[in-house]
C-alpha cells in the first residue's frame, strides 16, 4: 500500500495587532488620555456597526472628559470601476481624520 504525501497549511484564528508588533513604527502616536480630545466614530456599512460605536462612544463619554464625540455617516460600499475601495473613499477619510484627534471604527452584522 503506497502512502500519498500531502501538505497542510494551518492558520491561527488569533489576530496579530499591529500595535503589538515591535516593527510597527508606522502607527500614529496614541494619546495618554482621551480627556480634551475629539473622538471620531466611523462605522462601516454593516447594520450593527453604528450601534456598536454608539455604545462605545457612550462609555468613552462617561469615562473621559471628551472635547467632542463625532459620529460619521456609515461608509457605504461603492461600485468600483478602477482601483481599490480605499481609493474611492480617500477624500472622505482624509476629511474625517483632519476633524478628529482619535478615530475608532467598527464592523458589525
């Protein structure tokens, strides 16, 4: 009886957080506190994302003395003719980033 050779690739379900990587020097500096900061909440187009972010925002408002809490309209999936999805949203995301000190995004189903 001949034995067949096969290969298997295993993937870990654990996320690799960029801020936990030693070589992640390209991330924005994180503030020591959110007191006095403008926090922006950016949901995607999934139905529960806005509810998740509003709950997070309410918790942050109780814990910190925020300057403001900005909830952006959900980012909609757009038909892409050329480029990538982020290319179609670049201007919107740049404007959002210029208005806030910290941004939090979520996806929810």
